[in-house]
C-alpha cells in the first residue's frame, strides 16, 4: 500500500530567556514596544506535521511519500528525511521563499513570544497529486494534513475527482476554518483523524452530530491523550486502544503526529484497525519520552518488547515481520 503524506514542512527555532518578559514592559509605553532579549540557548528542531508523520513511518519501514513545499534551505532537512526512509522527491522547492519557520522565545515564567512564517508552504497548492502518483506507480491513500488552506482544499478535491482514497486531518487549521470548509474537507474521507477537543469542534462548526459524521466518512479515529484512542465506524462497536506505560514525560510536541505515523504504517502492512492504533500509541509513547518530534531513536527490538508488554505477544509477533526483526 502506497501512502502520500501531505501537509506542512517546517523548522522550529526555540530560544530561552533567563529573565521575565513582564519586567521589561512599561505599562504606558506598550504602543511603542522595541525590545531585544539576550537569550541563553537555541534549539533548532525539524518539524511540520507531514514531515513528522513521514519520519515516523520511515522509521517503521513504511516508505511514505512526503508531499509539501519547502525552500532552498531544505537541503539538510531533506537529507535527514531521506536517510530515515522518506521519499522526498515530491516536495516542491520554492525559488523565492524559505521553508516555513516558527521562532519562539520562552522566559523564566514559561511565557512565550513567537512568530510563524509560512514561507514556501503557500506554494503547496501548486502540487498536483496525479504527478505524484504517476511517479510512484499510483497512490492508495493520501493523508491530507494541516497545510496551506488552499492546498488542503485542492488536494481533497483532486482525490475525489480521481477516486483516490483520502484521510482528513486538519488539526491546527481547524480553529481558522468555518463550517462549510470543514464539511468540504471531510465529506467522503476514508479516514478522519481528530483529538477529543477537535471532535467536538468539528461537530459544533459543521452542524453534524457524531452519527452524521460517521455517515460521511469511512472510519473516524479520535486520540484521547493518555487514555489512548477510539476508532469508530457507522453501525459497528467502537474499538478502544489504551496507551502503553510511559517511562517519562519529556515533551508532548509531535505526539499526535507519531500516532498517525504508527496508524498509517499499520495500514501499509495490512494490519487491522486495532493493531494499527496499537502501533500508533506505542510510537506516540516514544515521542512523549523524547524532547522534539523527530529526535527519538526507534530500536526495533525494544519497540517490539514494549508492544508485547502493552498489548500481548500476538501483537508483537504480527508486527515483527514488517519490521524485519
């Protein structure tokens, strides 16, 4: 099964200021703020939902096709993804814009000042999925993640027109969308991914209740944080999957992307929905134990040991062959 993962590609530049922003603000001069903060540290992390998901799938040997837009500064990031099993040949490289970037400074009180530059992400709307499919010999599923809004709409419509199954997963873009946009991106999706809050927001904005949503999509996958995930299909009993035990909580960034990476990898292998969700929860657990969405190391033997501990030896045995262990 060949899956294309579309969505944002970005880098995060994270800095720490040892003082307090509040100490530098003068109440009656806020209309003319001009401040510079001397920071202690800088971390540059690879990110973007499509890149995070593709990285996880690559770690699991699922050979994802990354679909998104980046700038000429993508060279090192591309090499990183290539080394970790991601097909990056369908990434559009802008001739004029940099890769999307989030720049954020956090003070001693954990207050943050940040800016997000969309950059080359705006050119994702120019990518044609047919060209991607022709290059790789066809697409069995397109995951449509948070991206340039016009790109998300165009990818969805192209999937419908060409009969390509698609997964709707608007995550961070949901807050800015109105009901009609959400309905257009959802109707006919083979899979709909959301977390518990997004689930309620989708129903509120679209005017569709939970039953109507299930009539509009094939499978709805809702992540529940530490409580795992639930998989729903119209006319069937929900499938509930718990999370494995965590060794520590280091950083929640990218946990949802890791779940999707594991779930989609299960689909590539032909695993059941339940097993796919178990793989997703296991990979998400590795990410929450690590600082950064792509900084974890997947030791396949240890992954299987923890999978067996959480879900039984049968689960590990079924996944083992796909990991070549």
